[in-house]
């Protein structure tokens, strides 16, 4: 059973600088590659995901993104001293009181939202990524740089 204050600690976990930094570092290294590995339809309105075609590499990068989230949640669960069942029950309790919070959290794990997040990151960081875009870095469909920055080739 979760200790009192679980909900507050859970919110802090999801909004922590450490977690944000993990996601930001991933996006810094991979967002452009995800978009380069995707064929997104041109859209005059910029209101989100409109489908497209995606390579296995883009899908693989999404799975790595999910691993970052899972590792963060497992670490939080361990710090809370909860079994998997108790953690699930505690998160469900938060969901009953604040369903929108949990819906937002789960929505962020879905592939269309991942693609949109990559698109937004690239658009918001064009100055930083401009050199990589113009040099075609990350353009290889076989770029398998690991998340630790090492190439496993």
C-alpha cells in the first residue's frame, strides 16, 4: 500500500527536472532522426498529427523513448517501496481522483503524440539543429547510435 502523500510525490516525479532532462536529452539526439525517418503529410494547419509513413527506425526510437519513461517509473516505484501491484493500485487511485492527469500521462506514450513531440522539438530548436539538418546528420536509416551516445556498429 502506498504511503500518505503518494499523489504529490507522483506528480513531482512526472514533473521533475531530472525526468524532463532525460526526455530533453533524448529529443536533442533523436527528434530530427525520427522526422527524417518519417514521411509526414504536408499540412497547412499546424494542429497536430495527420498520419504518415514511418520506418522501423522511427518505431524503434519510439520504443527507446518508452523505455526512458518506464525506467523513470520503475525507479519511482522502487523509491516508494511498492510492489508492482501496489504501484498499479496507487496510480489507479490517482486516476480515480484526477482522471485527466492519468489520461495525459498515458497519451504521452502513444506513437502519434511521440511524433508530434519530435516535430515540436525540432521546430522549437531549429537554430540548434540547423547545422545537423543542413549537414544531413542523422539522415542514415542505419544510424544506430545508442542512447549513451556510443555507436554500436
